[in-house]
């Protein structure tokens, strides 16, 4: 599965960021939920997108989301 839209987390809340990811990436809608805690969301995403950074290496969701964006940008 390729994520096509990963927003920059700067200035967004977790909920707004996760809603955007789920809303613009239909392939992950049944796999992750924007209502999950960021660590759970990230862990589930690692199961469907192998290049997703593991959440346990990050202190904040913003740091993880920035790494995800850098890792998966085309």
C-alpha cells in the first residue's frame, strides 16, 4: 500500500493530522483509525506499510509524523 497524502504535522493536532491521513488514503481506512492513540495508529501502520518508522523510537507524534513523511515521500 502506498500512502499518497501525508501532511506536515506542524500546526496540526493529532486528530486533524490522523483524519487527513485516513481521509486521503482510502487503502488504510479499514486498517487504522484516526481515533486511535498515535502509538497504536503508528504500530498498525507498520503492519500495512513496511517502511513506516516504528513509533517506539519517537517521543512525540509530531516527530514520528515528520519521519513518516520524510520516509514515504515520493
